[in-house]
């Protein structure tokens, strides 16, 4: 049966419409898939970058401030309430959080890791949200990635430290203060009070609010007054707590002010290049592996006026506080050392400005990848075993459980928590018997075991590739033997 020509044309039209509909459907599906990739791409990039940074830069328990925080947290569990016996134990936002983790996870390294990672997560989230409010969603993700990989952040995210908690409280306080409204301003002030309870040095960035109060912008004077009231309420509650327990409402400040009567400027040498006191603080930002290339890119970002108009008020507050912190730390060289962690707030301000700049550039993702790679490389060059002799002492006690290992008094003291977690007590102070010591300071006797310094993670990679012989001597020592080798010696005495 023949089909009329008109019917053929009609059927062709119908078939064409079906093909067009199918093509449009496929295009829509493809566009949806692309949007889905964009939606999940930034979170996946952040997770991958954070995991890489933590894996490369992980230090863990270092038997330093983290041990003092641990002891303070334990007192809240066994003998509450606890007014704090030293400078570290009076940092209640940290010790109370730590106590909660110990109660949840038990006494051990897990509680240390969980506490440190909680503070790390809080700072990454707060900084990302801050950047999003300033320059949009893309800038928020970029800022979160840069924060998650910045060496000064990661080094303090792998051991229990107050720096990240303090910075989170300051950043959240600025976010609330600049949101508008009396309640938000009051809440922002309470965050500032929490920051001061974390560490009294938080008053340094808060000094940056004084000129803003005089100007009356970008935050109204009323909001700053309410923030001051919120801050005073938090500090007042703590003072009342101290008075009720000790009779001295200002006890924490007396402890904080006198815990280091004088700090020798030589303490600044760790990781810093110092040439001349007036420019040394700037050199800390520019020539230090804790900040990577961040502060080298900041001038370009500032020159490009990367922060959009709607975010400049909030950035002005953060910038004023960051600048005040930088200048006052620089001036107080005999009370505070030029430790990179004291410049955390300026670093976060720089992160947000640079993130806003990268978010507006087509080559922004490529530059971000380069910055992250630089951060990871610098992290891999760090010494992640700063207490190697203590670690060797604990390892030797496990290898010789039926003998008592002797060591110098300092290493025996700082090994206390590690030995408790391991359930052993076979160590003592001394120089006779089975003694562990750095190889150059070891007593005479028979070497029973050697504990060579682990290389940095970069050094381990170079060694695995068989390129160790190509590294110059001065660099090789830091890369392959960042600590002195340790030996276990059996003496004849």
C-alpha cells in the first residue's frame, strides 16, 4: 500500500521533533551533570587537600603544651571545678573541650587527635564562611582550601594547641559583629571574650577596633559598645569563677603576665630569617615556610581591589584587627617572640583577600593548585618528630619490657603521658645500666640498639627515589637527619 507524500512529510516532521526532543534532553542531562560536578567539585577538592595536608604534616603528641593542656583537662574530670594551676590550665575553652574528648574517647592519643582536628575543622569552616560573605561562594571554597593547607595552620592542627581555637573565636566574632543588629553585636563580643580566655594575646587584635570606634564606621559605635559588653560578660563570669575558687578574680592575668618574665630574642630564630629588628616581623611573613607564598601574592590581590564593595566593610574590620596584631606583636619583642603562630589572624586576612582575587580570575584554579602544591611541599620539609629522643625512649621501653631504661631527667619527665598510655613504667633518670641518649652524648658502653633520626617526609621521598646523593650537605642534614641519632647503651657500671 502506497503512503501519500503528505503523510511521509508529516511522519518525517514527527520523527524530527522526536530527535530534537531527545537531543535537547541529552543536552539538559549533560548540563545537569556539569552542574553536579561543579556542585561536588569544590567540596571534594577541599577534602582531598585537607587530607593530604594532614597526612603530610601530621605530628601528633609532642609532650609540650599539649601535655599541660591534657593535665589541666584531666583535673576537670577527676576534681572539678578546677581554677587552673598554671598558664595553660586557665585556658578554659580548650581544657573543657579537651576534657569532653577524654571523657568520650578515654585517656590516649585519640583524644588528643580528636581535639586538634575539631579546632582545625572549626577554623576551616569559619574562614570559608567569612570569605563567602565577603566575596561569594567560589572565594569561600578557595579560602577554605588555602586555610586547610597553610603550614602555620596545619602544624597547629596536628597537636593540641590554642591557636586555632583562638583564631576561630576572633573570626566568628567579626562575622557576628558585622552582620548587624544588637543581638549579633553582643554575640560577637562574647566570641571575643572566649578568644581572650583562650589566650590573653587576643587583646592585641581587638585593639584594632579602637580606631574604627573613633571613625564610627564601618561598624556603628553602638555595635562596638555592645560587643564590648558581651566581651566583658564572658570575662566577668571567669573572674567570678576565679574569685569563688581562689579569692582572686584576676588570678589568670597574674599567671599569664608573669609566666615568662623575659624572652631572649634568640628564641625567634626557629624557622625565621632575621636581619634587622624593624623589618624582622615582615620577614617572618615573607621568608618562612609557615606561610608559603601567601604574603608574596597579597600585594597583587590588594592592587586588584579583589574584595567587592559589599564585602569591604567586613574586611575592614578584619584588616584592622589583623594589622593591630601584627604591629603589636612586632613591638612586644621582649614579651612575645616572633613566632609565626602569633600571625595567624593576619594570615587568615591574607587568605581571604587572595581567595577573592583568585575567584575572579580564569586562571584562579591553576594558581590555587600551585599554592596548595607549595604548601604541601613545605609541610613535607618539616620535622615531624621534634621529640625524637623521647620517642626513642618510649620505643626502647617497649623493646625491653623486663628492664629499666635510663635517660636524662627531661626526657623521662616528658615521656610520662606516653608511658601511661602504653601501660608501662620501666624508665628512670640516670646514666648507668641500660641508657638511651643522643649518640654524641651517650655514656661509654656497648651499643645495644640504634634509633636513627627519621627523615622529613620530603627526605623520605627523595631517598626512595635514590636521589639522596644529589642533595647538598647543609640541606641534606635537615632533610634526612633533622634530629640527632639516638643509641641505647649498656654501661658497665
